[in-house]
C-alpha cells in the first residue's frame, strides 16, 4: 500500500511539473494596429473609402477605423513618421475576392501603388502563372505600406512582420501568447526574393506572417543596405500592434515570470487597462484588457 501511494504521488508530481512548463492560456485576440499620422482624420477617411472599414468612436474618445473585428488607431504627430521598411512591422493587408477588379477600382479612384498587380500563384502553392493569386502594394497615408491580395473575403486580413530569426520569433509568440504557429525552417527564394525561413499564426481572423530580413537584402532595398538589426517600431508610421487578453494582470505576471521586460506596467489611464512589452525584433506590443 505504501509503495502504491508513493507511486501515485510521483505520477502527480510529474503531471504538475509538466503543467507548470506549459504556456499559461491568456486567450489572446488581435485588437488593433496603432499608426502615427500627420492627419489622422484624413487617414481615417482614406481607409474607410478605400477598404471594407468604417469610422467609429473608439472608447468614446477618438475617431478610429473599425475593420472586421479589429481597430486601426491613430496618434497625431507633427512631422511625417519614418516609413522605410527597416522595422519588424512590414505592412498591413486586406483581402479581395475579385483581385483584378479591386485593383482596377483602386486605379480608377486614384489610389497610389508602390507595385503593380502581380500574379504570385507559385508562391502560395498554385501552378506558376495560373492567375489564382494576385497581390499589389498600396502607398497609403503617411506612406504606410498596405497590401491587397486574393482572398475569400474583402476584410482586413493580415499583418506582415520582418524578423532577423523568423523561427525564433514564431516560437516566442507561441510561448508567450499561446498561439499555434506554422514554421517553414528551410530557406526559400521566390523570383529572386528570399521569403524563408518563415513563420505564421492567427489571432482571430487576422493572420500574422513573419519573413526574414534576408528578403530586404535579396531585393537590394537601399534603406536596409549596411544594416544588420531592425529598428524599433515605436515612433514609425506602423507604431505597434495591440493584443486583447481577458486578465491583464495575469498575462503580465505570466510574461514577467518568463523573463520578459514590460515597458509600461498595467495602467488604468486612457481608453482601457493596458500594458506595453517589447516583442521579438524590437516590436512594441500593447496588451489590452477586454
């Protein structure tokens, strides 16, 4: 009987130890992208006229953009914010069911593009040149980079990141946010551009993709020449992303126990209880209690 009790206690101890090593569930949801803009009101008009989005009051304080189940929030700045692709926040993106038609509508309405419509079917698994998947980059307000791409809906759909180590970055989000990540560990080059190793995960309907900074080298992107490290996202046109959690205090405490630096401890001022932390590649992440 004593041996059996010792055995049972040993099994319980092993289970408890294994559970203690698991990431604590914080039920994360994509909440917002925060942008810096010289004219937030004009920027809101732009996003709500060009994409499936609407102007709404955010927390009864400021006008903002509501799109899908996420927000675009704006901070007014006096001088144009830096927009070169040298930080972890690469671009934001909307889907288009009829991509060719959507592109032409944008052209007709005077939308400025950084790249023309391009068939990249081979990059996403279709036969090369099959015209199943298109994309284009829009030059948005304050030169925020916006992608439109083929999708099964016209919603705000993704945030694209850069990382010096996409695999490690993906594992960071898995460990600290509890998301399920997809990893491609092999180096991958498509039409001369290095797009792998890579990682991706979902928060609500928003897909987050992570590409290597080697992409910038492969396209010979002039602002990246001579750089090795990504710049902080804070203060740039795409300033930070926001993730909603159920219990802010528990989420922050769990992250602190894992050694993360919390830039701003839980704060009750402003639109909601929130905290800031620094994620992979110097990206600022705001945790918002909903």
